[in-house]
């Protein structure tokens, strides 16, 4: 089976973003099959401009607070022999088909992260190594093929997630990479990075991972797609508005931390 794309979209904001991302994926990868796993609705909206012959939706129930663990179960959730997992807050800008070539030689491929994620001060990994001393890989885009090594890798990731007990998946992801025998290819930022102008991206950009940086055009798309869920029996709530406000507040706090950090460096 050819390379297929998988999204995990738990909650209305994430499903709206996943459908927007899937639409961008089909625009540049028109023959790639897509699976969206969600707990919001049972069927794809008919008016989201997706080719339903290739895009399917799978509804599953998850326990409250259990969404962050679902990434560690991607091996079982994906129906594809070779998978590209994509975070919901992405836009696909280029052909991902080269991922098939990567997976002929490696089991897993993902991008190195420039800086480690923020975690409680003093947290250590691998039985005592300071987190900042280790490389980290971003789990927002993961290519993998199904074999025994990859199955063990995902089991180790789930195990380390339970041990560490943090909703951030990257520390346990890094530990699983160190502790497993999986053959890993580290990708560059073209596969998982922020693009300043996603409407006119660099020719080599593959995936725009916008995270907290939701511009007005993306925000408008999220709100527009979310409105269509009510007709399909989705629970009515204001989670999209809360999500966008929360992202805006996190972005503001990040700017404040950045200013404080620069001021500290200027006085030392």
C-alpha cells in the first residue's frame, strides 16, 4: 500500500484544523489516501472540498484527558503500511511522496527540534540526563513503516509517556528513540517548520507547522469549517473560540518571556 496520511483530531478545533490541513494535502498530493481519527463526528462534512474517495474519517471514543496518549498508538491506528502522521495545525505545501523513498531505508523519520520543549525545572530523562543536554525530535510530522522495530518503538513511547506523566509528548518521544532499536532518519525543517508566508512558500518547503501563530486567514478557515459540524450532530460548544483565545494568550506570554530573556542577557 502506498504512503498514507493520518491525523488525530480530538475536539472540534482540532478536527477543523485537520480538515483544512487535509484539504491542503490533497491540493499538492492528490493521490494520497487520508485517515482522520476523531471523537467529534461520524462522517466527513460533504462541503469541505475533500475527495471522499481518498479521505475517510474514523470515530473513536477516548477517555477525558487521554488525547495526548493517542500519538503513541499510531502504529495500531494507521491502516497503512507506510504512514505520514501530520499534526492538525499544519498546512501541506509540497509533495510528500519522497517520504516513500525515506522509508525504504529507515523505519521512522521526523525533524530535529531546534530547542527542547519547556518542562518543569530540573526534569531529567534517561535516568538522570538533563533534558537540555539531549537532542529532541518534533513529533508533529512522523513518517513510519510497519515492522517489528517500529512496533517496539511505539510501545516504548507509550510506556515512557506513562512514566514521565507530562502531556508534552516530545520528552518521551526522545527517550523512545534512544531506548529502541528503530532506524531513524532526522529530517530538516522543510518537513516541519514555520513558514513566514505560507501563501508564497519557498520551493523546498513541505509542511508549515503554524502552532500558536494562527494568522487571520487560518483563523477564518477554522471558524468556517467548525460551523459545519453542527449539522452532523457534533456537540454544540464554544471550544473553537476558547481554543483561539488560549492560543492568543500563550503567544502573548511567549513574547513576554522572550523580552525578559533578552533583558536578562543584556544585563549579564
